[in-house]
């Protein structure tokens, strides 16, 4: 049976350590979070980010804009926040509505306040190995595998998913740690066979229970980045089986969260596995706080 990588406990440890550092620094890191529209999952994430700020004594400024906000209005807000001395980090929650140009909007955020690491300047710096804001989920995954002493140098890392938020940056971080990295996606031929070569398998596809035991080499480390909402009992019974307690959860709560990895199958084959929830998720938020604090320190040094 796999050892479960406890992201929640590690995230608490990181934020507890940070709290002391923040208090000792006398700084008040400030994070602005912009949410456009009513995506319920995004609203939950934004609330969690604001709560994390409260707990650490950060200044947090939330902007909830209507789904039909114009590019001009969003531009004005971002430029104002770029010049606000109380704000050290700016986060535009993705996805944003289709009429807004996502790349253009992300490029407006000052690279010095880009705590998500999505600005092209930070993306480029990550690629060439310069100091930069590292996207929060990939940074969290690195913290987790390091906490469990997972060997990376010379190992085969396979990433399923090529998003700018997770797949591409985690591949780059793993490469910097001397792993041999393969990025797979929906058009990869013999996906399961390729994944079976992985010493470390990272699933970031956004499809519930997609990675089954045929994807996993015995003794591998499996990191599940997926957070999928399943709200239909019929789909759930196919994915999880008729006996699964998850079916009752859907009846009680209306939905259940699950990862990209078929947990029950993979648990008996992997050596290390992240659960969902309480795996990678809590670290994403801890790393957002860390990036914001790092930014505040950098601004203070510059004076
Ligand atoms: N949407 C899903 N993940 C993220 C993230 O890490 N940052 C932002 N801004 N939006 C997201």
C-alpha cells in the first residue's frame, strides 16, 4: 500500500513557519485577488486564498467583477494595483470569461507582483533557471516531493497535461532537478505504456479517475493534481463503483471531489501517492502566501 503524501500537514508546517517570519519581519504583505464572473469553483478558491491571508496577517484585497466587465475596466484595475504600495501580489483568478484576452490581461500584471508566475517575463525566467515567481501548484509539488525525500536526479518523470499553470512549469522544475522529463497529453500514443516508465508520475489532466493502475509502475511516486467535481450519481457509480461511499456524499452534498487518479487502484501499486483532497491543493495556497511574502520582502529591500 502506498504511503499517502499529506499535503495538508506540510502546508500547515510551512504556513506556521512563515507566520513567525512575517511577525519578525514587521512587514504586512498585501495580496490583491481579482475574480471575474460567478464560476463557483473559482469563488471557493478565491475565498480560500483570502482566508489564508487573514490567518497570516496579510493585507488582502478582493475584487469581484461582473462577468461582462470590459477589458478597459479590468486593465484600469490591474494598472492601479501595479502602482499600489500596499499590494505586493496580484492574482487574476483563471479562467476568465471568453471576451477577455487572458494572455493580454496576465501580461498587464507587473512581473514584480506576479505571484502566480504567469507573466511571460516570469515564464521565461523559469525556463532559463533565473530567480522568479514560480507558479504555486508546481512549487507546492516540489515542496511535497522534497518533504518525502523523493529522488529526482536521473529519474524518469512523466507529466500528463501540458497546461501553462501546471504541466509546463512542473516539467521545467523537474528538469532543473536533473530528472528526465516527458510531457504527455491527449494525443500521446500509448499513454499508459509511457506512464508506466515513470518513477514519478504527475497527473494534471482534469479528468476524474483517468489514471488507473495500468499507468503505474510498481513502487512509483504518483502526484495527483486533479480536483474534479462529480455531481451525477450515475457517472459516479461507473467511476467509483456501486459500493463507494462517494455516492452517498453526492446525495448529501450534491457533489464529491476526486482526483485524476483512480485512488483505490493506484494506492495498491504506488509507493507514494497524494490524496485528493488534502494532497497538492493545500500546498498551492501555502505557496501563494510564500510568493506574496517573498515579494513583500523584495519590495522592502528595494526601498
Ligand atoms: N485557476 C486554477 N488554478 C489557478 C492558479 O493557480 N492561479 C490562478 N490565478 N487561477 C487559477
